[in-house]
């Protein structure tokens, strides 16, 4: 080294281009050949990613997280959350699978950490994606001496490989990784933007972000954790919250009906107490208890017979006008095509798929969930359309001295029209973006024609059973449960990846429409 410096100095003096001041930086550079800077050490030393699988490693990572995050954080809290992420209360997701924890080691020392949690998203993460199965990346931290060296990027690439392997094993087209980063952490937000994450919204001082990861075979060079075996297409079993979320809107209609019956019909039309009025709507025709049970049994039999008759008529109609029946092999693809062509139908089936737990739940468990779901919806609709509206128009017509037959026909027509109009309006408000109003009106007309015959049947049953609503409840509930079970069986025969893609597109369409509405409302 000294001989080389002397030769350089002599050569520079002879050429007149290298004086003493120019040689000094070169000398210092050669003097430092025996030592390596911290940045160079980060670039040249060995760096590997491992899956944390034992208590000692978890404790090591808990200490790392304790150093990286706020000093006030509890060390035991980090250790528990790394082992069991469900022990850490989180407003963004529910844990539904075993998490993977990665440790980034450099020369044997743990310098980085990342946890990938299989989850179902909650409404705080995204109202439209509530219940979606995805991955949540958290506990992403790097020792302060090793930051700005690609360590966090390496950990995030490992998380993406884990999600890609899960999608591949689930026969899905892709999986999604979600995360929440504090708004003040500009460096992390810049990193996630550079990695392809997109912003969803701001919640509770955090920026919620997401990224879709295409399915890919497991990387041989990168170890896989338990999250890579997570099935992203399953619904994770029946969720009581999902059932309640679907029942609550119907119960609101039921409460309105009960208020109208108790506050209006009972004192004005029936001249009776609310309790006696409600009892009369279901059972009462006299004071004899034996007659009460006879009427109860008769209404149940009539309701079941009407349901069977209605289903036979529906099948006969489909056979006469839609004779082409798909084979068992093409049935799954036929269902997918129907869902793509009819977003309203897809919205119904998506709710059914989520409530019944998809293909993961047992048939009996799914049937019980369907019965509870439809029981709440049917009771509310029958109380409102038959218990309140039909009887209200009937009493109004009778009060106007109309004959009984005329009053009954008027009540039947009006209640049926309102029933069909409500369902047609729901079909038009399913989040579908129509090219023009003609398409929207056509869609509403189709649903009106489909639901009006059933509304007329339910109203007719009510009138034929002395204005009681038990028979239409039985018919309505039997038909809905039977159709839901048949639809669930068809959905389970459809290709899982295509079915998930249809439901994802439906959620995306709703989200785009909501964003457009927010932008248009903010412009005023």
C-alpha cells in the first residue's frame, strides 16, 4: 500500500497534476481499507429471512418491537400479540387463521420483524369489504441502525410471497394484503406507495392501505409460514354478526309495522288493545282454546300447501319458457354467467354466501343460519305489508261503505303493488352502474313482475284465513328457505376462483359508486 502511494505521488508531481492536497483524500481512502463503514456492512453482510417458530425467537422479536415502537409500550404485550394476534384488540379486522411471523437476521442478529395475519375485515377497514378474507400486515419494524437499507422492503416482499402462496393453494386468482400506518409516518407511507399499495381511507389517525397480490407458487428460496396455508376463498364458517347485519334492516321494517299496528290499527280499526290486535292477526277467531289450535294447525297446513303449489307453478313456468337446462358439468359456469349478467342476483347470492359460511360450513349449520335469517325478514315483511298495509286499506275501504269483496280486492291490489315496488326499488339500488335510465327502469320492471305474483299470493292467503297472517308467513318462509338452500347448493358447485372474482367485482363496483357519490356531494 505504501509503495503504491509513493508511486502515485511521484507520478503526480512529475506530471504536475497531482499535488499534495489532491493526494491526501487518496491516502485517507487507502488508510481506511482495513475498516468498513456501517452502510457498507449492511450491504455486504449476510441477510436472511426466517419464520419465527419458537418461544426464544418470539421473545427476541418482542424486544426488537419494544425498542422500535414507543418506549411506553409493554414488552409482554408485544410478546403476546406476536404469538396470538387475536389477543390484541383491533378495530380493523378479526383474526381467522394462524399468523406468520418473519424475522430478518443479519449476521445472526434479529434486525427486522413482520407479522402477516389471516383475517376477516371489519367495517372500520372498509364498509364495503366487511367480511372479506384477506391478510393484515402489522408489527413491521426494523432496528434503527439498519433502516434505509432495504430491510423493510425485504420483509414486505416476504409478506407478499406468503400471500401469493396462499392464493395459489386456495386456487384463487389473487389475495389481498391490508395494513394501517400512522399518518405522521411519512417514510412508511412512501415505502408502501412505492411497493404498490393504494390508499383506502383514513381511520382513527391511520391511513388504511391495500394491495392485491396475484397467486404464485411458493418461493423455494423464501421459507413459508402457517399463513401461506390460509384459504382466502372460504368464508371462515358462519358468522353471527353477518346474520345479524342482514336481519337488522328487516327488523327496522318490522318495528315500523308493529308501531303502526299498535298505534293506528288497534285503536281505530279493531277497537281493541295492541296485544289483542296482534294476537288476532296471528291466531284469534274466538275464545275457545280448542278452536285456536285448530286454526293454528289449519293455517300451517294451508301455508305449506300454498308453498308447494307456488313452487310447482314456478317450475312449470320455467320449463315451458326456459326449457334449456344446463348439464351438471356446465351448471357451475352457468351460475357464474347468471351472476355476471344480473348484479342484483349477485348481491343476493353474495349475502347468502357470507351468511352461510360458504363451502366451509356443514349443511345443517348453513340451513339453521338460513332459517334464522329468513325468519327475521319474513316476519318483518308480513307484519308490514299484510299485517299493516293490507288491513289498513281494507278498513279504509270498509269505512267508506264499500262492499266487503270490493274492500278485499282493493287491499289485495294495493298491498301487492307496494310489495313489488319495494323489491323493484331494491333491485335498482344494488350498486349497478347503468348506461341510461331505460336500463334501470327495465331492471325494475323485471323485478316487479317477478315479485308481484308472490305478493298477491301472500295477500290472498291472509284474506282467505280470516285476515290472519300466519299462513302467508309459513308460505313465505318455506319458499325463501327452499330457494336459499337450492342457491347455496348451486354456488358450492361453481368454480371457487370465479365465484370469488364475481363477488370482488361486485364490492369494487359498489365502492366506485360510493366514491363517485362522495365526490359529487363534495362538489356542491
